[in-house]
C-alpha cells in the first residue's frame, strides 16, 4: 500500500521556498540549459541532475 502524500512529500511551504529561491537565482534555467547541451552533443542526460526532490534537506528554524 502506498504511503500518504503527507509522509512522502515535504510541506508545500518548503517546496515553494526552494522553487522561488532557485527561480530567482536562475538555477532551474541553468540546469535546463546544461541538460539541453548534453542532449545536443549526443550524451544521455543523467536524471541524477534533476533528482533534487528526492534528496533530504536539513531544515532549521530562523
């Protein structure tokens, strides 16, 4: 039986925080650009470059 979504995914506020941060720093654009370059040169794009969501992030209160 699958785990409930609340146990699998972080709180939406945390996901949104990192989305906004990476968007403002153009991190998402840079990752996409690198993946497109690899694809154009015939290399297989490694999914590990985009597996950010599966890594655990230590969160501390500010």
